[in-house]
């Protein structure tokens, strides 16, 4: 495989991994922020 | 941002991958938290930690539902922390019931959770295996009638009891008694077209799942993640982030208070907080909570279930600070009695201010006395428990 044909593929994989990480972080952040409910923590009363 | 990362095809591929991951997670969560699957959960596996009132309560509901109906029927006691702290464990009350009523004594279950709202009480009650002749005891006090519409709305978007279905509560909230006050707010109608994620199990059960995971991780790990998502990067313990060791949760611990009361100054601070916030909250929210109770009572009486409204003792200083609400409170309670509920009023039981941890939670040494009073009132409440 030539260097010229490998580079676009490597760029695609890098971009794919980057967006995958971004989207996963966004989903987790939305889930965590929507699940924050301070009164749910045990307060003893 | 590097131009190489602005790759449309890569973004679409990543988006599809995340969507597929979400579908798999959703299927797994829905399967693990289905009614059928929950029947097989060991009782202590619902607990996020030993003091997880909500996990313990839901486990109690599932356990009661999976058992054959006892010959003497059920007595379910539902309430907040005053019920939790005031009464002795079920086994003790059960022994008393069995001694008094023999083999036909009903089976008692106390379902407590801190800061339990009346909407939560209704949700729990409507998920119980109540049958003809059973008894439902509901702890009531001004504080418990001060959560109102926001708490009812929360049951449809972010409930602490999400493992218990909210379908019956949705029907209850649509009854004329409640809808006349809430105006049948949008959260009662079908909102899933506007907020499709409401239909996702991973979203519906997020409070339970987060509490459950957090409670089983060690405190350093939870603190590190809190700091990370709270933007306090300087305080993040980076090594703790990856520490996924979990601990085993043993039996639930019921009582939070022992025999040591708060100081007079601390009690005065609580009284000041009640005066500054809870009185207004009662006047703002109690109409909805009284309506929820009334609808619940009517629903239960239609199924021949007795409903008892239990009022536990309170310190004189609490009675004084709640002074402005009592007239309205009495009017509301009288209406509930007219609707068919029985009232067990132990507010004036002979306990002194020093017998309470704060203003309403009885200290441990006085639980036996209060339990005896509750027991005697329960047997004397013209409920014909022997026939239940």
C-alpha cells in the first residue's frame, strides 16, 4: 500500500475517533447533568 | 480545529456508532430493569448503599408483590423520615400483631424514605399488591403536604422511584380532584413526541442508576468525577477516576439518629428555617398534596382498602413554629376524614422537646413507647383487622 493511499485513511480514522470521543463525552455529560438531583443524596432527614 | 478533523464522513460514521452504542445500552438497561427481571434481584441488590431509603423501599414493594397474599392481609405503612425514626422495626410490630390476632394477623411492611413527597407516597401506594380488607397507613404532617405540584411533575420526568410504574399515578393525577388544581398540566399529557428521550429506559431510570453506581464506588472516585464535571480540574484526583473497585452492600441500616439530640441552638436554627421557608411552602403547595391524598383515599376505598392517616408526635417548639398552618391543615384533614380515611392523631403524645433529635424525629429510647401507642391505636381504629 502506498503512502499516498494510507494517509487519507489515517486522517479518516483520526477524525472518526475524535468525533466519537466528542459525541460520547457530550452524551455522558448530558446524562450526568440531567441525573443530578442534590436532594437525592442522603441527608438524614 | 485542524482541517483534517472536519471530515463529514467521519462525523456521520461516529454519529452512527454512538447511536448503535446507545441502542445496545438502552436494550440492556430496559431488560435489566424490567418488572420481570427485578423480581429476580436479591433484595439487597437494590441498595446503592446501606442508607439508601429509596432502594430499600422499592425492594420492599417488589418483595411484597412477589409473595402470595398473606391470609391476614397486609398493613402497609408509608411515610417519610419521621415514620422511619419513630417506629420499631417491622418484625417487632409483627410480633405484637401476631400475639394479639393470632394466625390471622396481617403482615406489616413499613415503606419509608426521607423527604418523601405525597406524589411519591401515591406512586408507592398504587404499586402495592393491595387487596380487599388491606390497610394503608400514610404518615402525614405539614411538611409532607408542602411539596405540591413540582413534586408531582417530578414523578413524570425524574423520579426517585422510577422502578415503580407511574401509569397509575398518571391516571390519578388526571382525576378531577387534582386536575381542578393543576389544570391538567402538559406534563400529564402525552409529551413523548416533544421529548422522545422520556421514553428511554436509560433516561427514565437515570436517578436510580446514578445513585446505585455512585453508592457502590468508593468516595474518592465519586469525588474525583464530581470535580471533573464540576470544572474543578485542580482538585481532580486523576488516579481515582480510573478506580472502579466496587464494594459489597450489606443489609440496609434504617435509623439515622440515636439517643443524642441536637443542641438547643441547632434546634432554634431549624425552627427559624421552618418559619422562613416551610410555612410559605405549605400554603403554596398543600392544595395539590391534599388533592393527591383525597384521590388516593377514594381510589383505595373503592377497592375496600382501609386508609389511616397517621400523625406522629412533634416537639412543642415544632407545633409552635408551624402555628400559622394549623387552621388550614385541620380543614384539609377533616375533608380527608369525610372522604373516608381514619385519622390516628398522636401529635399530643406525652413526649418532651428533649425527646426529639430535632423538632420531629423521636430519639431512639422513645421508639418503643411510640410503637406501643401506634399499635394500640391501630388495633383500636375500628378496622376489624381480624377480618382483613
